[in-house]
């Protein structure tokens, strides 16, 4: 498993433990560029989570999509192996 795959798996465990609805959107030719790795809903609140590993950074398109989520009053998170616990903290604060 890649380092980013491990981050995604950790986020998935957290979302499963909270009973969130979520999915991993398709990327590539049939997907939309820049969409976060994980899209979901918890207690009526929409969220998008972009997962990175190490010193991975977001692209301009990813930043734009995360900002659009925040502008629509959703939750946009950028998560890596060092701040993965923020997912649970953020979602539990609903």
C-alpha cells in the first residue's frame, strides 16, 4: 500500500466508526479533476477530504474544489499522516 493509500485507509476507518456516508469519486477521463479523494455526509453536513502523504501538496485545481466546498458551507479537509485525527475531531463537532 502506498503512503497515501495508508492515509486513505486511516480516514476510512474513522468514517466507518462514525457511521458516515462517503465514497471515493472516480478520477480520470470520466471524473472531474481536482475533486477531493473522499466525498461524504455526516449528520447532514457535506464534507470533502483530500488525502496526502509526506510533503505532498495540493494542486491548484484541488485547492479550488476545497474552497468551493467551504464557500458552500461544507467541510473541506486536507489530511496527512500527521493530522489524520482532525477528521474525527472535526466531524464530532457537528
